[in-house]
C-alpha cells in the first residue's frame, strides 16, 4: 500500500491522536470514524475497501468530502492569491486596475496521487481588479486556466512550492479586441454570403415578387451625386419596364415610376449589372 494512500493516512492520524490524548489505538480509530459519520471502525474498513471516495471516508482522511473543496481549505486560497499576484505582476502593471482578487473559481478536475500525496487540481478562475476610472481603459481582469498542486501535512492542506502553473490566460481587454474582430469578420461574412441579385434587391425595396422585379431589373439607373463625386442617391426609371398590374401597383403606392434608391442600396447587390 502506498505511503499516502487514504488508509495509511488514516492510520497515521489515529496513531497521532492516540499519542496526543493517551488513548488506545482502537479508541482513537473509533473516535475519528464516528466523527466522520461512520457507525464504527468496522463500517469504515468495509467502505474503505469498496469506495475510497466515499464522502465520510474523505472527511475522516482528508478533512473534506470532495477533493475540489481542498482549494478553499486552511491558507490555500490566500496563498494562491499571492502566487497569482506574483506571476501576473508584469501583466497587472499593463492594466489600469489594482486590488486584484480571485473570482469565479471552479475546479474542473482533481487527481490525487497515493505515491506522493499530491493533489493536482485543474482550475479556471477570473483574477479581477478594481478599475481606475481616471485612467485610459487597458483591462481589469484576467481569465485563467491553471494547475494547482496541494499537499496535506499534519491535517492541513498546503500549496506546494511552485505549485501553480498557469496553462492559459487572457485579459478582458484581449477578449474585447477579439470580440470586435470576430464581429467585423461575421459582418463581412454575412455580407459576402448575402449578396443578392438586382431582382432580389428590387423585390425587397419595392415590396414586390422576385418574378416581377426581374421584369424591372433592366431599368435605367442614374446617379445623384455632388460635383466631387459624393453619391447622394440613385434614381431608377421604371417607366419603360413596368406594365399591366405591376405598373398600376407601383403608381398607386409611389405615385411615380421614377424611384429614388438609398446610396447604400448596391452594397449587398451582386455587381454583375
């Protein structure tokens, strides 16, 4: 059995309690298992053989019901905060914030080694600062993923020396820049994928069917622009193209067969015309 297996750790704790309080080992064992919620040592030993992650067993051996809770025990949280401040000091100096603290801490995986007694936690967290409102915005938070290694010694969880390794991270300023880039990329993609024919654009503009708009797509278009080439609008002359019911409908709704188009009308229109 490994030196740091749950059963070996429990035996060591029971021996220590027996020495400290002058108890028989059996009494010390019963005291510890009952404190954790077992009826007696026999029940504890049976469970220990079947399920080493039983919450009562975890409580008796590690002082917690789940390994994910260890990061909140003893001085671990405070020391993690100090370690992050040290590792991120350069990046923090580039922000316009101070007073950074851990926020939104989540333990994603937990792995305990019987051989070394180390508990390795994969965590995600936000390292959040208070923004200085009088300085230009340069970010006030870091979104991190990290591996945190802990040891339990003498009934206390400890942060291992050099036990915090940041695997990935970005600031809120980084996210803002990426979001803006993604937004404009999405807009451009949408514009590219949503190119439409002249008939489709006219159908939307005039509120008619695409088939009717096809009849108008050859209409003459003139530009209304300034002397230096600034386009104010476009005029489309539907007079020669519109016939029958379509002609009557357009006249009834617009009062004329000369129609003014917005200067951005052709932005999403295929330029085959």
